[in-house]
């Protein structure tokens, strides 16, 4: 029977349901001879919950993608399927992370990402720093303090955690180098910036969730000023500085951890959605960026995972 401190999933359940076990108890002969039937249902229940949320996120993705392919709306209420997709994708991402990390760390990471991402975006809406001047539209949904659309913290959770998972796959061959941690942070922030490059044509240009105001700089990416992407890069670096200690596995656990393809699947599905929307709206440059980014990251991530 595994020790309690070696099973983060069991630790998460025991802590949240109020059960505690001492290490001496776990090492006792009487307890070591007990069957593991009590532990297995708990881990299976957590796995089932993660898989269920992933399936719900996939169904939500199909509901958003279907009108883009067929032109037939799923419902008379516009925007509801996109809202469900943001919710289910964020929940599936956190549930997948909870299978690897203890629950208290997942909670800490969730709070830090949503707070920092939300605060910086709220500051940007009020002061135009660091993303440039923009305003939310009614399509973005309710706002916090008239400065932050409700999906933004969830989008940051989806972007940070899944791009970090993709970056881990890509850098897996170099995970034993001393500079691996800095490389992981840098690559994750770069992928977050690419995520925003793919997101902007879908969110601002096609669906009008927010509107960019004119600036003195003539060069834009589908109305978004180039400083916006620098803002995403710097914000991602800030978030990663605070969350990396909680997201880092201990050496013993890192050696035993399995390759996790869940972030790559989420990443590719979102790029597929953005690319389909770009093709639908004849945004050829944006569509090409999404396709090339998806192919490149898939090749390097799978290659790294098989290393």
C-alpha cells in the first residue's frame, strides 16, 4: 500500500473530507495488510469526474464548432454555447491537473491565475495598460466592476495551464537540464502569446466580444495593437513566476509521472475552433497562423513525449 504522502489524489480527498492519517499508522503492519479496496474507488471516482468533465468540454466544443461548419445555429440564444465551452474547458483543465497535483495546490494555482489575470485585464480596461485601449461589448456578458468580463479569468486558467502542459511535452527531452525551469517558463509565455494571436480574430473580430480603440501605431493584428500581445507575454510571465513553485512536482513524483496529453488535446481543439472561425470569416492570415501553430506544436509535443 502506498504511503499517504505519495498519493496526491488520495491526499486531496482525505483533506477535503476531513480524514487524516498519521504516517506511523500507514506504516503499521496491521494497516499495511488491509486491502486496498477502500482506496481504489476513490481514485476511480476522481478519474471518472475528470473524464466526465472532459467529455462535457468536448460536447461544448462541438456545439460551438457546428454552426461555424454548417451555418445552422444550435440555439436562438447567441453566445450561450461559447460560455458553456469556457466553463467546461476550465473545469476539465483543473480536474486533469488535480489528478497530478494535490488539491490544495490546484486551488492555490486557480486563485493566483484568476486573480492576477483578472486584475491585469481589469487594469487594462480602465487604463489601456498593458494591452492597449479596448472596451467590452454586451456580447462578452456580465462584467465585474464594469471593468472585467466574467470569462477572462477562466480564459487565463485555460491558457496558462494548457500551454504549460504543451511546453512540458515539447521540452521533455531536456527536463534534466538545470535551465529546464527557465526554458519551461519562457516557452509557456511564448505559447500564451501565440494563443492570444489565435484568440483575437475569433473573439474581437468575428464575435465582437470586445472592441479595440484606435492608437497612434498603424500596425495591428485584426484591430488589436501589437502591444496587446506583449502585454499577454508579460502577464503570463508574471503569473508563472507565482505559480511555478506550486505546479512543480517533487523529483520522485516527476520521475514516476505519466505523459499527460490532455493539455495538448485542449490546445489543438481550441486552435481548430479559432482556425474554423477564421476560415468562415475569410480571415486567411489568422487561419494560416492557427493551422501552422497547431501542426508545429503537435509535432514537437508528440516528439518530446516519446523521447
